[in-house]
C-alpha cells in the first residue's frame, strides 16, 4: 500500500526520468485547455457585462487564485531545507563545462528566443487584425477563435504519440512544431479570408509541443538539482524577449497597415523557421 501511495504521489513529478516528456506536455496542455474553455465564454461576458465589469471579474478570479495557492499548496512549507540560490546555478555551470551540453543549451535557448518573438508578434497583432476591415469581428467571434487556438492542445497528445512511435527525438518534435507554426503564419499572411482563422490552428497543432520539448531537453541535461532554476531562467528569457516580439509586431502593423497589414505574420513565419533550424 505504501508503495502504491508513493507512485501516486509522484505521478506528475516531472523531475523523474520515466515519461518525463509526456508529463510536461500534459501539464502544458491542461493549462491551455482550461484557458481555452474560459475564452469560449469570454466574448459573451464582454458583450453582456462590458469591458469594465469583465476586468473586475478577472481581478476577482486572480485574487481567488492567490487565496487557493496560499491555503492549499503547502509543499514549500514542508521542505527540509532550501538549496539556496547559488547551488542550482553551480549545477548549471557544471553542466555547461561539457561542450556538447553547452552547445545544446545554447541552441535551445536561442530557439526559445525566436519562438517567443514569433508567438508574441503574432498574438499581439492578431486581435487588432481580426477586428479591422475586412473582417470586423466582434468579441463573441474573437472568443471562438481564441478558444479554438487553445483547444488544439487536445490533438497534440495523439500527435506526440505518433512522433514517439516514429522514434522522433525531442529536438525533432520541437523543430516539426516550429515548421508547422511557420506554415500557419505564412498562410495567414498570404490569404485574407475569414475561414483561414479556423484552419490555421489545425495546421499549427504540432507547434503546441515545442515549449514542452524545450523543458524536457533542458531538464535531462541539468538534472533534478537545478530543475526549478532552469525553468525560472527559461521564464526570464521568455519574458525579456516577449517585449521585443510585441514591439516588432506592433511596429510592422502600424507602418504597413495600409499596404501590407499581414507583415507581422511574415515576420513570425520567418522567425519560426529560424527557431526550427536551431532545434534541428
């Protein structure tokens, strides 16, 4: 019984080697599905309550999330001793002394940079693009499309299973995802029809796995001792370069809105290709 309880407690422990990649993907997809279901009704909430009360509801939910985390998540309080800030960094530095590991970490983090720039450039412009002529979509339609984009994660699981059956490495799975994202943005850039918004998320299904593959690759290299620090560094890289992606996308859209409003999607497509090459 004790052994069964131990296995159950560690079912979602991504620090363990067995099924590490699948567990990381499962956590990522679960978050995407939950947000997708919320986005499905967001348009109706905005339409009936307006933006102000929708913002109030959002702040209230964030406050409840804080209370939930503070009351129910007790793992930090049960830890014997924190390893501190220096020990995990020392582990990372030891890992980079191996030339192969250093090269892999460098390429993966560079790939993350281009991935983030691409995603943010596409995401920040998309809503404005869909609300502008000739589409002129309202909040309900925008909610449908945003929800579909997140719910595509459901189909990422069988795609991962197929790629595993084909013995794809994690870097290859990430590269395939980046190429699919590049193709979807290129289609967005060249075809200005409403039906494209419903087709593009289907084309980009493999792209839902790329971020998870990055975490799987890095955790295999650094091990359990520096897992949290590694994830934190990945988050820092994403946050820093998301600002650059947002600025680049908005700049292109504002300066080419009259001549080539899909310029940000061309940018996203090209940077997705660069990220795919780096993963390869």
